C-alpha cells in the first residue's frame, strides 16, 4: 500500500526521481503509433531517464522498481504491488505518478520526475510521452513477443469495483492486480457490479449489475463477455450450483413490488424458474450448500430466511430471524438480515443482521436459530474458513472484522482498522489468508490517486494462522464490494 507518511516521503520521492528527463524528449516528439513496441519505444525512455544511480536500475531498484526490462517491470512490479495494469493505463500507478493532465488519467502525488541533479531537473513529462506510455499499456503492455503479463494465472481473486464498473483480477501468488475487466453497458451512470461468483470448474465468472439490472457471464481466462441476462430489477447476489449448470439471482427490490428470485441455466443464460414468496422482500445474500441440495437466501426488509430445494426450485421453508418478525414480509426494521454464509459441512447457516449488529446461527438440521453472536456495526458479509474453525464477519461501519471461534460460537478477536467500510470476505482454498474488500466511500488508507478519478478502494489481506493479522492492502478502483476466489 502506498501511504504517505513522513518516513515514506523521501523513498517515494526517490522512487520516480528522474523517471524521465523530458528535455531530451522534446527535441524529437513521439507521434501516436498503431502498435507500440516495448524495446523500440518504451525501453529507450526508461534507459535514458530512469536508470540513474540510486533509482530504478537493476542494482538499486528503489521501492523495488527495476525498469531495465519488461520482465522486471511487469512481473516484479514494486514493493507496493503492480505498477502497470495491462489494458488499463488510467489505473496504472506508473502513469498516475507522471501525469499532470487529469483529463487523460488520474494525477497522483508525489508527481514525478522530481529534481535529481545532475540527472534530471524535474521537468514534467511531455504529454506525447505520457500518451505513448498509456498507448502501450492500453494495448496490453506487451513484450516484444506479444505476450501479456499474467495471462495464464490460475490462483486469483475476482473483486467487483462497484463505482467504476470493473471486476478486478488479483494474482494470489503475489497479490498484484493484473486486470480490470470492464463490465456493464451503461454509459452515463455506473452499472454497479455488486457481487461476483466463480464456478467450481474454473471456467466462468458471473457478476451482478445491481443498477443496470442484469447478470453477466465471462470467461475466467480470456475475460471475454459470453452472455447476459435481465431477470430481476435489482440483482444483488448470483449463486452458482456446484456442478456449474445452474444459477440463482437474488432480487434487492427495496420497494417490495418484486418479491421473488430467479433461477437460470448458465449455458445459455436463460431464466429457468421464478421462486416467489411474500417474505422475499429485498432478498440480498444467498448461498448453496456444498452438496448442492439447498439454496439459502435472506431478505433484508422481510427479515426472513428462505430454504429452497435446488432439485425442483421449491420453497421448502421460511424462517424469521426473530420470533417478533411478522409473517407479512414487511419486517420490523430491528434486524435486517443482509447476507448468509455456510459452514463447510452444511450444518450451519450464518446470517448477518446489519441493524441488530449480530450473526444469527441457523442449525440446518433442526431449522432453528441456536446462537446470536454480537459483531461490530453494520456487518455485511461473512465467510467460514475451509476447515470450519473460524467465521470472519466484515463490519462495514466499524472498519473491522469480527473473528468468531466456531468451536465455542464466541468472539475470539476483533481485527481493527482493516480498511474503510469492509464489505466482502473470501478465503484462499488452504485457509491461510482472508481477503476483505473495503468500499472506501468515505475515506481511504491509500494516498493515490489524488485527483481526476473516483476515490480508490482497498482489499485487505489477513494472515489467518498468524493470529488473524492484517499484512497488506491491495489498492484498486472505486468501491470494492463482492469477492470470489478460484477453487
């Protein structure tokens, strides 16, 4: 994470110091090119202006940045993460730190190059050079063989950036952001990707566009859009069956006129069934048991839990989150269940209630609520570790994560200062690390971009084994929300 403090200011200034002495470039301006070559167009700029002693050569590598080769830049990045995101120059930090025109891209502090006599006088980079670098990145930041970095990674997280209309791809091997997949079709307003789900087969991911009112399907490796479906007004979560053949869409229709969810066939993205009930007032979260037998959904305004058989899409049972909840589906406003997660053995459903600030534990065998566990303020999503030991709860309005010991159903720890407005939680398959998305709508832990774009968000990485300790912030575009990790 690139956070400005007194201790980091000088290293950050050195980071891009001399990152391009533009006096030499002004004499022979570079014209826009149909195809930009790394070795012919980009590397000479780095070689002439960046490889100074104490800067970005292969020996000193200030802040971990080595600009002497394509591999060192693209595959090693910096100590903070990726500096260049293929196909997206505007959210590439290399561009942000050398750009002064916010009509082109965000402009970040500290702006580079800084004066470093005798190598550079700190002159701003000419616009034509900025555009050339942006053009190379937008073409994929390819090497001379036409290769794009991180095209074949398999261990990755998909994270929705709700205010920016991206699904971000994070390489779990080094926590680098490797792609921004543009989603949605709206132009003048965000389509708002809210939730994302990857299938167990490692072939596709699906995202809900809660404002646009659609669900889109993408190839997990090429990131090509393969289809879309308009089925409900406000799709909140998309849930895919274990075999990948079928999906469900919850409907966060807060005016109560559409009290139903939809099932669909994933192969051709067509609606299969409508499952309706008066208690389905603003359904938000949903999960399918690992054996594929049941879908569990929760309605925030109805304040009910729905249990649905996936074999025939029949609503088998509705359960209020408290005895005082009326059966008319209008709720009390005292609990507001918003999301649900499941234990790996399908024994328990964990329902987060953002008004009563707790998790309600539903025993799926007895169909009764057995525990009510306090959390921080406005808990949203929760997730259970693969071994069934811990439950993590993202507390949006407390900037914290509650860690619940599932051996005792008690709070074991509260992790403070996880990020600004934690939202989603997911674990790596081995259970070692948790990833917590942080909306960052009212503030942020990162220092850039400073101007010219929406507020950046972060996703926190937590070491589960090492006493549930936060170890990293991954910076990305605006409003990280939903998250799903490949199996």
